[in-house]
C-alpha cells in the first residue's frame, strides 16, 4: 500500500510548498503556518490558516468552500482595525484547535480555481497589511515542519473535518478493535469500523471467502476475488487496507491454544454462529476484564414472510450477561438463514446496531440509556431494549 | 394461520387494561394467534407455543421479545423462569438469535 500525501500529489499544493509556504495536514485540513498578520495591538505576529480540503483520492479537486479558519489572533489592518473579511470566533475546526477567526473572501461570481489561488489570496490579504509595518514579513519561510499526514487512514478523512465533527471522531481514535467471525454480519461490522480512526482492527476467522459469502458481504466482490479462494480474513484485510492502514488478518479457528490472539484487541465484536466459539471467547474476555458485543440473527419462515430478530448484546465489567455463560446447546431449528437466504440488509442492520452501541460507549454518539440488550424485530419494526442489569 | 390483525380490529379498552386475569386474551407468538388464560404467560409456555418439539432445556437458548404489551411494560424480553402480564393483541417473537 503506497503512502499517500495530498500535498506531494496535488499540483496546487506542491506549488505552494515549492514557493516556500509551510504546509501540513491537521485532522484532514490543510494548515498554512507562519502567516504574518497585524494584531489588534498593531503588532506583527504569525498565525496559521486552516483550509477545508476537497479531495478525490489523494489529490485536490476544485475548492467548493471559500472561507478559511485563522489561528493565532484577530487579523487587522495596519492601523489595528479588524479586517472586514474577518469574523471572530466560530466553531473548532479540528480536535484541540480553537480558531480565533473565520475569514471569508469570495471571488466575484465564482469559487477559487484551486487551492493555490485560495491560499495565496488569503496570505496576500494578511501579509499586505503586515508588510506596511515590517517590509520583510513573508509567509514563504520554507521552514520544515513535522507532518502528521500518517494516521489510521490510507487517505485523509475530509468528511469529518468538513462536517465539523473531527473532535468527536477523536473519541474513537486509538486502541484496537477485534472482529471474531467475518460472515455476513462481521464483514459489515468491519465496513463500519474501518471508517473510524481506531488504531488497529484485528480480524479472526478460519474460513475461505466463497461465492455465497459475497452475497452477504458489503461491496461487490469480483469473479477474480472469488477465484483467488483466499481466506476471509485475507480477502477483507486486502479490501479494507485500501482505506485503513491498521487491518490485521488472523486466520485461526479459535480454541484454547490461540485465545491469546484476542488479547490484541481492546474491544471485540463477536459475530460467530458457533455457540462453543462464542462461549470460549466470552469467557476469555470476561476473565481479562474486556468489554465486547455479541450479535446474532434469529429468523423463521411463515406464510407472511421471513420474521425474527436481530440481536445485539453488550457485556462489560460489572454488567456481564448470563447467556454468555450458558453451556446449553441451541436446538437445531429450521432457520432459513442456514439455507443462505439473502438477508444482507439484516446483516448490515445487526452490524449497525452493534457499532452504534460501541460508538455510544466511546462517547461519539450521545447516550440517554444504558441498554445491554437490543433486538430489532422485523415484523413489528420495533427496537426492543433491556437496560443494564444490576 | 389466522390473519394478522390491524389497528382498530381489537377492543382498545381491553388492550389498555392489563387486568385481564380470569378471561382469555389472544396474543401472537411468531405470527400465530394463541389464547392465554389468566392474563399471564411464562417463558416455557411461549417457547412451547413457538416450538412445541423443543425440549425445555434447549428452549432456554431462545430470545423472547415482545411488543404491544401492557402500558406498564409495553415492550421487553421474557427470560427463562419469568412470567409477564399479557393483553389482547400482544406480539411475541421467539427465536434462537445466534446466526451471523
């Protein structure tokens, strides 16, 4: 997987860097440092422009948004009067960064042609006033900066920065998540978790990726994907490594000899059919004080159609679930799921119930209740919850 | 199988009143209409309605969820050994929710 860098791969950003501007990437935004400006005390200082990037892959596209954030003070003219293009305050543009001002220049009748024009326009505005007080003031300092371009993603998460939720995404950052079982539901869990900034995603499964799996998995596997007859973990690791750098495949049939592999994950999603494997993993995680979410579909056929439940069960220290300790084997019912009825939508919903619950645990989503069991009932279209047990 | 009722089919007063002990109420278990005597039903009965051939021990693996219950508890779960009040038209789903 190649290292991506929008700065080096985009002509407009590379031109800025070649001209001596100090560029870096911060939480999906372009940061331009060392920009001289006049502060309210009529002193020349240096600040940072933060620009919302528009990217297609690793390259910039034409800017759609002409405003930028400024960090470092309130830009003024050479007499200390606030610039008319400057609006003080505003939202936090990135985690841990408080913008002092929002600057807004709109080219008449159009948007900026590229990010070079956008950045140089703003720098000229600020620097022009600074140069009246200090003729040597320039933003083209060619100062080397440490880049934070390397993150969990193979390319920048511009969606979060654009939506203004980058500070919330930080609540999902770091740590490792495991997915035990890469079937219909587990593969959809991966699809959702891979779009979060967790540091590592460990995949555990021993099966091969076969044709019937493709109809339950997210995306569209090619004939070549199927012909390769890779393991599920290798297939999904290859696919999702295009997006997330930290996907690690473990082709294992879980047993007591390899349970330690689960210790690499801080949090586990258990997405297996097999009761013995579920029980084994749950006991190990409980002993290790780990939290986990266990999912499962239960479907039946009637003349009215397929009905049943999509279940999500959360287990945490202090709130363990008795069903995870049961040694009772489930009866062999005629569940249509076992005959490969196509219910990728229910797999996706089951996965979403699990991932939403995890994101509420991490504080990304607000949480007004503390349920440990949720089921979606197909026939009634209800979600039934049971709150944390004492 | 009886047809599934629609809103308005049932006596709304009876639906809102959980004190139906002493008379029969009709509930739906996995889409099938079942008559309940005494205003309460327990986990084993519901498992038996849904899967009459499954042994009681194996039935303990069932997930039993209900909706359209009494005002005091309109939705929830029934666990092994538990008994819940029922009202007319209450819906139960009984499955083994373990497929992935």
